[in-house]
């Protein structure tokens, strides 16, 4: 497989994958749950990049009429994103084992 075909995952994208898991979350929830590793200024840029790659998808969740404020954009991992994340984690584990064995 050519290097350009292997998906690149940044540290922020790794963190977002971990935080999303199999759940839906909104951007500021990801920031809050990141323990200071994600900032408001970068989370939405990273989410947009991940969405362009097909790793996540989003939709606008309308608020009930009894709640005030603007609707939230919810994010979730796509099927493709889940496969990429699993393959990435497997590759990291293999590399860590190879490094540990002195290869």
C-alpha cells in the first residue's frame, strides 16, 4: 500500500477517536472531556478535517422547544472511521512490539 493511501491520524484526531468511542458528542463536550488536551480553537478545525476524510459525520440536533439556545452539532464515528481507527491501533501495537523486540 502506498504511503499516500494510508490514512494519517494526528494526535488530536487520536484523542477525538478515544473521546467519541461509539457515542455521539458535541464539540465543546469533547473539549471539556479532554482534560485540557483539546482547545476550543482547534477542536472544530480537527472535527471538520476528520469529517472531510470520512472518519466522522455530524448532524444538527434540534433542541426541544422548552430549551433555549442554538442547536448543537453532534459528531459520531462512521463505519469507515471505525475501521481506520482499528487498523491504526493495530499498526501502532505491531510497531510497538517490533520496537520492543529491537527490530
